[in-house]
């Protein structure tokens, strides 16, 4: 699966890139904000990939101008309750203070809310990661009651609050994008079979263009 929106490409993680992700996930600048901070072995990474390579989890490489710069995810999807968790880390320091990570999140959340039909997104953030906290609050995430004193805190986001808080941001992202408000979606043979029907009745505002796998 490949999503292109706001000039960003989100490419669903495959086996060939899990070592790239593992090496960066083990980097001290990345792991210091993670709840699990011990080194991850190749065997652990392989087992992890096998556990998330399904319809309940969508992990994407963030790609800009053909450069792989980070990982973003929608995981632990509960298709019955319409809830999911999200995460992101960017390993290319040249992009950390740019708009690219924000656009990647907007692209993923647009799909989550408008196509997947998710009604509640959750994130878990270290209370010491000040940059992430400011950034996620700008997207509309709110701290869940009872999480105030925890080291890693859960935040939640509804579609209506997302639409309200990011209206200007999404307008700006659209103007900056080479594809304007169009969303390009390419499905692959390796994608879960449950994925394709979700795109049958997409809302018009996404201007979705779908490319199905060749027979």
C-alpha cells in the first residue's frame, strides 16, 4: 500500500526495510523517548514484523523526494469499536524542524478518519518529549484524564476535533503540495484483502485516485 498526499509518500512497511527501521529505532536519539529502550535484535525485529503485518496494523515509511526519512504508524486497530493508536519517529535530522513530518501525520490521519472510519485515535508520549507534546496538541490531541502524573501519557483525538484544529494547517499543506488536494493510493498484492473495500465509498473531499494491483 502506498499513499501520496500533501506531497508526501507513505509506503507500507515490507520485510526488505525492517533492518533500516531497526537500526534507526536503536539510535540513542530515537530510543531515549521510547517506552522500550533496550536494543532490538534482528530476531526481535523479525518477530515484531510478523506480528504487525496484518489488517490491524499499518506501518509506513515516510518518503519525501525519494528519501526514506522516518516511520509513521496506525496500529492496534479495533475495527469494531473504530479505535486505533498512532506513532511516528523521524530519523533524518534534516527534516525534524520542517513541515514534512506534520504533512505525513495529516496524510495518515486524513485516511484514518475519512477512509478507515476511525472514531478515536490514541497516542502515547513521554512527558519529557516537549516537542512532541506541543506538536500533537496542535493536531488536537487531548490528555486523557488520569494520565497527568505518568511518565508516558495517553492522549486522544476525535475526527471532529481533528477537523477543527487542523483546518488552516490542512489548507496550507494543500497549497504547498504538488498534488494539491488529490490523494493517490496504490494497493499491492501483499496488502490485506480487507483493505480494498474500505476505499469503495470514499468521501469526495479526498479526491482519491486508486491504482489496484495488476492481475
